[in-house]
């Protein structure tokens, strides 16, 4: 079996680390490599993320990376791996290691889920932006997972090295819910980490949408926890008792059962890279209501797996929710179509076939 080094500069594997979408995708890529005949191993524990624009911290990370690259070259020089694959490379978390290590070891270098924003060439992130650009130019293959990212990457990555890989999940872990379910109050589900920043920005919008459909029966269930929980709950102050339930964090193995309890999956997705929970919900036969923004259209197809509205449009979200709540048959059909979409097009086998073709073209 061929060895592959998998590097996640934003969030390297760490025991006990909280769950996140990027850690989940990194794990899925490792499983995909295994299906392709590779033995994936973590390349390094070096975390390159710096999100505040602190030049001193950026310099410290870059200097640490120089020493780490030298160490990795020495460790692998006698028996180089067949591939180096970096997951995520952008101006806040560049891959300082891949270009140096792969050049020294003369092995293929692939970056999956990259992005590029030319506006970051100046300002507080100019240095890590330059490092991320260097990695993109050095890679044998650069893989975008959304059309939004592909458009930016096309500015500097030659067409022959730029590829697309659609976001995917292990769909077998999320079997569709039964076609017929007992009559009950419909459940609108959100699964999200309640952390400050872009995640919390979604909850006032959700509250504004739900307030517009108070005449219909529904329960809004939030699965997730974090330091922003109190702020998220505050958005629903004044809602009648029993309508909104912040249920806390569920273990990964319980998520499939949770999706199967839901009737609609609701998450606007403001500034969302794409969101694996959208695919998990659809695989479970649950239609999605979201915003047509950033990477969301990469995982939710309008009218197929759900209903998309303009970003920030509370009235549009409310209309979509009303359509699905008032028409159980429409909801059921859309859920069936959503499950067919994910199980047929966004499962591990399809992702492995696509990634395998990219790796072969890159010489791996």
C-alpha cells in the first residue's frame, strides 16, 4: 500500500478536539485515500492558523514551519511517501510545509479545498497570503470544492492544474427516514456549533423568519453547543414556551437518529464555506431551507434538495418554510429527491473516483 501524508494546517488532528466541519472533511479525505489504496498518515501537527492579523505571530509560525519542514525532509528522505495532500490552504492558514517538503522529496503535491483572494495581497495578512499563493503555484493539482472558490483560484492556477471535487459525506451513515411517519408537530432542525462569529449571525435571521410563521404548528430544535449559546438563545426571547428547544450537543453517532426526527433542516448559511450538515440532512431524507450564498449552492440544489433564498432574506426563508410546512406531500417528495441526490452523487465512492482521477493526473 502506498503511503500518503495528509496535512491540515488549519486544524491538524488533535486528541479531544471539538468536532468541526473541516475536521470531518479531513477525516473523510483520509478514508477516501484509503479506498484508493493509500495508507494516509498525519503529516505534521503544526497549526498555521492566525486569524487576527498579528505580524509577530505570523512570523513565529513561519519560522517554526521552516524548522518543521527540515525535520520532515530528514524523516522521509530515505523512504519518501507517494503523495502529500494538504487539506485547506488560504490566507489565514497557509501551507508553509508542502512546497518545501515535496520539492525536496520529489513527490506529488495536491491541495484540496483551496481558496484565493487577491485583495489579501496587502494589509495585515499580506505575508500569509503570499505563503498560501506560493503553495498554490507549487502544487501539481489544486482542488476547489465550490464554484465560488474555483472562480478565485482561476486567477492564478493554470486550467490544467485546477480541478473540482464536490463536497461529500459517508452517506451510508445517514439512511433516509421512512416514507411515512406518524402525524405530529413538524420539527425544524438546526445542527450547528454555537461559537461567536459567523455562526451566531445566523440566529437573529432564523428568529425573524420563524416569527413570520407563528400561525403554523412547528417546533424548532437546535442541536449544538458552545460559548455563544446564550447569545443564540437570546435571539428567540419572546417566543412562546415549547416552540424553541436548544437541546445541546449530540455525539456524532446520534446525529443520524436526530436527522430522522426532523421534517425540515434550517440553516441560512451566512458566509458558510459549504456545510456538511446540509448533505447529512438531505441524505436522511430531510429537505433544506437555506440562503443562496457562498458555498451553500455546492451542497443544496434549488428545488431538488431544498429551497434557497437570497442571503439575509428573512421573508424569503419564511416563505420557504411555509411552503414545506403547509404541504406535507411536497416536503416528503423533496426529501426523497434530496436523499437520492446525496446517496447517488455525494457519497464516498463517487468522491473516491473523482479524487483518484485527479491524483493520477498529478502523477500520484
